[in-house]
């Protein structure tokens, strides 16, 4: 336990915040959930971590933490009890792959359903106003928070969400949710009776965007096991649970891995190639450009175009670093995994920079 509570600066509408909040609850760490008004986001938070972003954690000693994965890694190292890392090599690889899927691919679902569903967009604007300008009348808060919503909407074309891919994003998301429901009918969590990092990451968008937003709650009408999983993660019973023995990966996760490798995996292979090519051409560079231009991609069988966002390499390195030759061989049974980056990035002072 920390001697004084951690302060989690987060809004309920934010998926990465949901990931960290559920994690802190499972770990039984003392924390205060503190929704930052706009002036704190643009003031103390931007000053501490370089951008107006959530979640951040402010520690009792004044140090700050940012990025859900980095926050969780640091707290796991500090508080090893109630570990969320399964013991087996295959399990560890799949755990980090599913974190990568939740954090980096489910953004397609998060952004599409929120901003292309009028009832969700209106709800999000209300929530942004309520949290961003507490105490102000709703109509005024909504008007003032408009630029924040506009900024979020501006990410849709960058991510490749347009008329070509909307149907694919829905097909992909609804299939993933059905597959999760089938899995959760047999196991309380992804790897047994104890939640792993991947549970927190994969639950975040479906809960914080799709379930909470009123225009898409209906997606869960026929998914009772997913709804019960949300409850277990939001209000943990205190039971520790166990990971499946023998490094077992339930068969019900296999179709999820197949789609991940076929679609997200193909995009990531292109991202890695583009980064390596750029690094060959810029041997002195310390930082990568934020984007390396557009690339074709496929989601839910629909082809479109999205930007190659270089920060993504940091998340790809996580499963690769955990992989063993045996676990990689096993994974290749589910699809191609042509990810062999020649360049590495690290997070330094809350920024992703080349490790040179
Ligand atoms: N990779 C980061 C992503 C955090 C993130 O994108 N947070 C969103 C809210 S859910 C945000 O604050 N975005 C502001 C922005 O991108 O300008 C993490 O895992 O914490």
C-alpha cells in the first residue's frame, strides 16, 4: 500500500482511464479518482507530462505518471502482490498482444461508435462539459468544451474511419464482442479466474465508449457474459483467482488472435517497415515524425487508408520483448506475424523517442 493515496486524473468517458481505474481497484491500491477540469488539463497536467491527456497519476511525493501501460508496469514492479501477469510464456505473449489490440486497434471502434452515432456524440459532449467545466450550466459547458470534442473527431480520418471502413469497423467490433461473450461464458477472465493486463485493456473501450454511451448500449443486449465481466472488472470482489495452469490458452481466444494477426498485424508490419526505412534515411534523428503518411489497411474485411502513427512501435515492442522462440512459433500457427523491427523506441520524459 502507498502511505497516501495516488490521485488518478481521469474522466469516465475515457477508455485508457477505465483500464487504469479497474486495475487500481483489483490491486486494492488506495487512490482518489479526480476528474480534471479543463484548466487543470491545460495547466498542471500539461506542465507535468507535456500534454493535456488522461489518465495521469499524481503520486503523493509529487511525481507524475502517464500512459496507461507505463503506469501499470511501474505499479506492478512496485506492488507485486496480486500480479496481473500470467506465468506461462504463451500466456504472457497473448496477454501483451491483447493489450496491444485493446489499446491500439479498438480505438477504431471507440472513435467510430462515439462520433458517428448522434446520441453518443451528444452524450459525450454533455460528459465533457460536466467534467471539463464543473459547476457551469450545461449549455455553456457544452459550448466551451466544443473544441475538445472537435479535436477528438479530427482523429477519425487519421485512423482510417470513413465511408469505406465504417461497416468493417462495426463488423469487426460486433464479432469481437460475440467472441468475448463466448469465451466469458466459460471463464470469468481471459486467462482463468484472475484478471490479467489484457482484461483491463480489452474491457476499456467496450465499457467506456460502447456500453456507457447510450446509443450503443444495445450492442450488449445479447451479451450477458460481457456485461458480467464489466461488473467484475469495475467492482472486483476482492478474490484473487488463478491463471489457467500449464500455460493454457483457451480455444475461445484463438479466433480473436487470428483476426488480430490478419488485420492489425498487417498494419503493424507496414508500420515497422516504414519506420525502419525512415531510420535508414535519417541515421542522425532522435525522434520519429508523428506520422509516416497514409497506408492501406483492412478492418472487418473492409479496405481503407489510415496514417502510420509511429508511436505505435512502443506498444508493438511489448509483446515482442515478452516472446520466446517457442511462443512465437506457436503464435504463427494462427497467422503471419512479420514484425521484426530493426529500430527501437523508448519513452523518455513522457515522449516516445528513438533508442539511439
Ligand atoms: N496511450 C495512452 C493514450 C491516452 C489517451 O489517448 N487518452 C485520451 C483520452 S482516453 C486523451 O486524453 N487524448 C487527448 C489527446 O489525444 O489529445 C495511454 O495508454 O494512456
